[in-house]
């Protein structure tokens, strides 16, 4: 089968590899579409903390079941599915309480023996697979995983009806987090970025305010002025220097920050602004099964403008171009899909 490899930093190639063998508790999926994620770009740059080249990349997928293991009971050949691409040990306190994302033995595609998902076929444990509802196409199915990230962040933030929310970073995760915040009841959503086209997409997806912060040294004050006060919650979807301190400046007393972005290096901030005003900073790591189920339901309910956020649909042979587009933000790229429609 064809598989997309990050062979080395900034090097993406398509290789012929053996089709995965299906274990007794596994499902083999013929991949129809796969998404390029921001964390994939970290691998592409050689910066990911645990997913290192050479590796079959990818974890955002949708496709059709073509084979099931002997112990599989919930799926059959022909089912249209997506995957929550993480596993736990199954017996630690975190796994037993539904927080697989906390498991110290957490597994994910592209780590160890689990091949990445950007290939013609992908094998996944039964418990990680979810049926796509009737009427949900494969492209929208690819958005389940990244949207679950946004759903999880919104749940960690405790966003509720009437909240004023700032979303810092208008990449796919930031925009999907914004959509999740709106679905949770946020009435004011301000999105920041340094790319005008990304902010235009934010507007198309329903942001109430958008702001290009390039060359705006006092942008936090301008952001607060735009909404007439402080923010209740801040979702950080851009891991740039100084962004924690900037987020604290946006918040009301008792407000909450959730970090979604992958950060490199150290962040510094004014501890007094955190402590004296009882503000909170909360980390955010992937999602839970509950978040994935919620993401599927919300996508079917129309929470995300699929046409606005999916910017490119490429063949697997064009995967290198897709990675370059996402990394360099070329051709107004947003969510780039790699298609495997002709897999056999």
C-alpha cells in the first residue's frame, strides 16, 4: 500500500509498505481522507517531542471498514468510520475513569509499532473506532478528531452561555475551538492572528470579532476595547513567546486560560496578575471518548462550516506540497486533506 512518510525534517515522501495485519481486536480501515494536523507539522520540522522521523505520519482520518479481527463485535465490513487516535493501558486509574489522555502508557499513531494513518489502510483498536452518522461525508469525518480537541478545550475552560472568549491563533485548531465555544453558548468570540486570510475564515465561521495583531504592541488593550471589557476565558491556539502573559492581561478577575497549542521553550508571565486576581491557567491534552462523541454530534448539527475551514484536497502523491502549504501558510491554506479515494 502507499503510505506518506515524514522521512526526515522537511522531507515528505510516499513509500510502498505492507498493508497492516489486523489483530483480533482491531479494525482495518481503507482510508478515504486524512488531515494534516499542526502536530504533524511539528514532526515535519523535527520538533515533535515524541513522534520522530522517519515515520508514517497522520492521525486525522475517515474511511471504510474492510476487515475486522475475530473478537470485534461493534463493526462490520462496509461501515463508514473515523478514529480517536489514542490508546491507554486499560487498567490504570486514568483509563478506568475515562481519561485515557492522562495514561502514562498512552499510545498514538506514528509511535512504536502503530503506523500513522496517512496511508491507504490503517489498523486501529476497536475501542478507538467510531461510526460516522448517515449524511456525514468523509471530509467532515476527518474533522472529528481536531474538533474533539476544541470540544475538550472548551470543556476544560468551562465555557458557558454568555461568556466572552478570546481565541488566540486562527489555525484549524483555533477556529474549531472557536466553533466549539460558540456551540457551548459563548456570545462574544474574538479571534486573533497575524494572517488576514485566516481571520477572514474566522469571520466566515462566525467569530463576532477578529483582529490582526501584527505590529500592534498594545493589542490586548485594543482587544478588550473591541468587546467593551475583559474576557471570561482565553483559549491559546498559538504557542508563541509571551502569549501566556498577554492572555492574563485579557482576562477578568477569576477568569480562565486554557493552553491548546504545542509550545517550544519557556513561557514567562506576571505571577502577580495570576495570583492576586485568582486567574487560572489550565493545560489541555487531546480529548476523551466523551469529547469525540460530542464532536460527532455537534458536527452533524452544523457547528462547523466545513467549506470554510477545508482549504485544499490533495492526492497522496501531493502530500509533500500539502505539508509545505500548511507550514508556510501558502495559498491561503487552512485544513489540508490528503485523499485516498482510489485505494484498493
